[in-house]
C-alpha cells in the first residue's frame, strides 16, 4: 500500500506552486493565490489574478472548487513594522480543505 500524504507529513518546502491563503491582522479580507518557485505570492493557475474574499470560509470554498485538498494558511501583522520593530515572523500552518 502506498504512503498517504497527510497534513502532518507535508513539508512546506515541497509546496511550490501550491495554494496559499493570506490573512492580515485586523483586516476584513483574505487573499487567495499560490506561491511560485521563488516564494512569490501569485495567482492560482485557475485564476487571472490573486482573489480577495471576505472570510476564511470563502477562501477555503474557492480552493475546494478548484479541487485543492490542502493549503498553506499565513497570518501577517503590520504592527511590528509600524512600530519599527524587527518582524517576529508570520504564523503559517497547513490546513485541510
């Protein structure tokens, strides 16, 4: 029997050109796109541009309609930059759709 690829054993470095949802702290929208080989955030293959939705549920549903099963979820904050502090990094996790 072949190995099953679960959320727990997916290495983030293996997810080039994979779906990604970006949420920004205190914002009312989420950006849905993918990361390319240079770790740039770009549009999904199935879309003409990065898509902006109003909830995490809408972001997940959009990816489900394109038959994705997992995505990287990243939350960003502008507070460190606004206060002149060094960034402590963004919160990232793999989620099952």
